[in-house]
C-alpha cells in the first residue's frame, strides 16, 4: 500500500495530535454561558490557542452588544466539533474545515445550529495551537 505521508510535512501522529487539538478547541469555542466572564470562557481553550487568538476571542466574547444579549436572554451553549476536511497544510501549519454543532438555550427557547469554520493551527509534532478561526466560506475553499 502507498504511504501517503511520505513527502508530507507531518506524520500520522502529528496529524492525530493536531486533529485532537482542533476538536477540543471547537468544542470549547462553541460552549459558553451568559454567566461567564471572558476569562472563564477562555480558560479551557488557553492551552489550545495562541496568545494573540486568545486576546481576540476574549475581546469578541466581552463585546458589549454580544455580552448584553447573552445576559439578557440567559443564553448558554453546549457544543461539539467534528473535522470535515483538511483544507491546507504547510511545514508548520494545518487548516481544517470544522463543523461546530451547538445547542443554544435561552429565555427565548432552544435551538440547534451548526457552522463550518476554517481552523488554522501552527506548530509541529505534538505542539500545535490554533492561531486563526474564520467562517469556512471566507477565503479559499
């Protein structure tokens, strides 16, 4: 059988570790509570993200309009993540297309939603961190 990893800049183990990091991040990213501070929201994902991305996510979570809506409707979300595809890779980066499925409950009821994101990790071997997240429809498909 052909070795598809020959010539690729990562091993099966590297890909497995990066995949696990991506799924953990996606689950943490989509899970939140109106009662959380930005720091509490970020705490479980800090080991999985770069400090620059943590800063951006914290500011977005604490944005007055979004935070006020979450609080006024007592919004909570539980999420799961699954990898749909490996979109791109290089010597020190991987970009996965990830579906983040959320169950969002609020004073207005409960709904399910799933959104596809492009999640980019940087690093190598066993040291991968998420450095970017954007809607999968943004940029290259």
